[in-house]
C-alpha cells in the first residue's frame, strides 16, 4: 500500500522542528503537523532561553551525553546561521556552608559528564564578578548561555521547508493508529476531519505525546511513559538588571530552584516554581500575593538587596513529567529512553520540570511575551484537504 507521505512529525516545537529538519536534509519526505496557528507556541516559547552546559545529569546517562554534545552543536549552528546568542556564563551559588558539599559533588558530576570548564569560586571571588550576589561559594559555568529561541525555531523551520519538507498549521492530531503496515493519523482542521497515512511517525507533541502514543499497540512489553503536568510561574524584574551572569541556587532534586535569567535584551526574570496540577491552565495564580512572597524569599537568599516590590507576574510554563506529586525526583527531572518500540515509530516522550532542559539538547526556551517579533512562519495550505 502506498502512503500519503513517507514520514509525519507530530508537533511543531523545537524538538519536532529539529527532527523534521534532520529528516528532510537527509532526503526524506517529511510532513510536520502543528495544531496551533504558529510553530513553537507551547513549551518551546515558555521558558528561559538558556543554553545549558550539562552540570546536573548522571554522567553515564543519555541525558548527559545529549546535553554536552547538544550545547556544542547549538552554538555552532547559531554561529553558522547568524542566530543571536551570548555565552554569558552561569553561577550556581551556595548561600550557606551547609550547601558546599553538594556544590563540590555537582562540580565532580559535571566533570564526569564531560563539562571540563567548571570553576569553583569563593564568595569573595563571586562578589568581584557580581557585587549584588550573596554566597559563600559558587560554581562558574562559562559555557552556559542564552539564545534567541524564536530565531532558532525560525531557522529550523526554514531548513525544513527549504529541503522540501512541509509544515501544516492549525491541524490537530486526534488519534494515531496502525491497522496494518502503515500508520493512520486522524486529524482535524477547523472542525473538518482528515486522515493521512505514512510509513514512519515521530511523536514530538510535548504535553500530548503520551496520550497519542498510548493509542498504539507495542510489542516487547513496552509501556508508554505516563506524563503529569507541572506548572511553573515566572516573575519579571521592573528595574535595571544588576547581573552579568545567570544566577542559579543549588538544585533540589529535579527542580533547579528560583533562578535569575537574563535575555538578549538584558531583561531580568525569576523562576520557575513547581506546582502539580491536573490540567493545563496558563492563568497566573498569584495566590493572593503569597506566591510573590515565596519568590522574594527565595531570591533574597542570593540577592538580599533586591528592592521591595520590584517583581511582577510575567508568564506561566508547563512541562510534562514522568513522575507524579509525592514521587522522589531524579536530579535530571526527565526521562530519555532509547528507541524500543516500533521499528518506524519514534515517540519523543521525554518529560521534564519547568526550567530544566527539554529534549532539544542543552536548551530551554523563552516566554511568548518577548518584545522581539517572531520570525516569519511557513503557512502552507493544508495538503490533507487535497
């Protein structure tokens, strides 16, 4: 039986775009389906735009390998394509002597993972670099940085379409089946149903990946990872940014803490926190001011001189986790599994905590409230209607 298209990628975030680009550049016939009116509007546009060096993950894990290798690849790609970025570096700070042993373990973990440029600093050395930061010791990661994620996604999408791949927007994937040799994908656009078949499918649908993947039968006793939504709130700083580096507290399990990140416009923001929820709701829950108070307390551990009432609600991020509330959190906050199911199915169901690196190696993404305009999008007509 002849399929409608060779490969379908479900999901137009940074992961789906990167995978679609690679497949199209290799000569494959690729159709990417995105349910929103533009690509990269969910997890890929609601994060911190940080390029991670690879400090946090178990050294022998696939996660650590992808992060270290991906960071090098990402900087090289940005340089090649003229995508704005800056290696501003990151400070991971210990604000009490009780945290110093954990700091040393983190440095050793980074070294075993292949991150070979980590420097251990005293509190005095940190204050010489960042006068507003309070700590007793810190790790400096010079290769951590920030990138214009919107320009990155625009470039990936351009590569995909330049290599004869297609991006179809406003197309919701309702169900994924495999009744025979081909995959059958049931979609809808504007309430109108369409069906398309393909030989290979990649599920890169973020929060929806597990739901779609569970619709298939798997051999070899493979179980699709169940994912649970975790909500993270971010606050923006109203004044002039006093920092030159990204400032991170010591991590707590999978959560990297309320950290200070800057963007390429030198705007400062803080977050995220971590809230377990049953459903996705992008409303900012101030909790009557209690959330702001918790943020201020956390921030003042490393920035005690932060002015009063200097932060305000900014945006909300969601991320799928493979663990639920009450479970012990792994330091990576995510699960990356090697392919083990269908020969022609690639379920990109890695899950993570808000603020931790997503499956595109080394990168977390930026909020949609950036003042920078999004790059032009490919808005082809829907070939499924032909």
